[in-house]
C-alpha cells in the first residue's frame, strides 16, 4: 500500500577509478577508490539513526563496500537485479572513445552491442520496485548510476529511457516515495559529504 511515510532511499556507490575517468562500468567488479571509501562513510553519517525495514545491495563489490562502510553491512541482502547496466562491448570505454567510432552516440538512444537494452534494465528496476513496495517501512538500496536513474524513472511511471533526465553522482543519496498516493522524487543527488 502506498504510504506517505514509505520512502526508498537510493545510494549510488562511492567513487571508483573507472567512475572518476568516465569509463562505463557495468559488470566489471572494480573496487572503491580512496575517495569512494570516504563517500561511503559520509553516506553512513548522513543516514545515521534511520531505520530501514529492508536493505538491498547490488552484488558488485563497489556497492557492497559502500553499504558496509556506511554501516549497513549486517542487515543487507544482495539482489542481482540491482547490478549496473551490462554495457557489453562498451564496457570500460568512455563516451568520447565510443563517439570516435559512433558520432553522437548515447547509451540511452543507441544502446550497447552485446549488452542489455534500456528496456531490459527497466525490467530489473521494476522487480526491485515491486519488492520495495511490498515492504512495510522504508527501504535502502545501494546500487549504480544508470540502474538507479532508470529505477527513479520507473518509480514515477516513466519509460526506462526517462532515466536520462536524472544526473546522479557517486556517493550521492536520493529518495523516492509518495505525496499522498502519487509516486514522487523526495530527494535527488544529494552529496553525503
């Protein structure tokens, strides 16, 4: 049941060397950089005292480590639906590198060869949303930039490609929830530091 007090807090993992350099980081299991560890601790400080009925994380270590360093490692459940977009042949490449071969390319419009479509990522986000909405109480998610942007779009009833409208920085905190019965964004891309 939609409840004005029911909030889903979204945490993008802390900075990695790949996120700092703009590389598309889907399934490559890179660790947090030193700044990313600081980001994670800041998330923990910002969320200190909050109670969550459910804490979920992507199984990729940059998300798991962010969760642990934020102080939620004891209560977390790994959910593979929270993994980042599978970028296929574009894994580890930056947008400028890809645009040398495909001028004007965007992941949202043009997709990735050998990876997931935006619709497939949207299906995973929908499953996470269904699980979050079934819980009595607030939910905390640790995941990745594109996945969380798509999740926010789907929460609002937009098509998955609507995620292109929501910038999301490493180590940031966002929240979706309700205003009366309407699904809304309650907080977006707040720096924890």
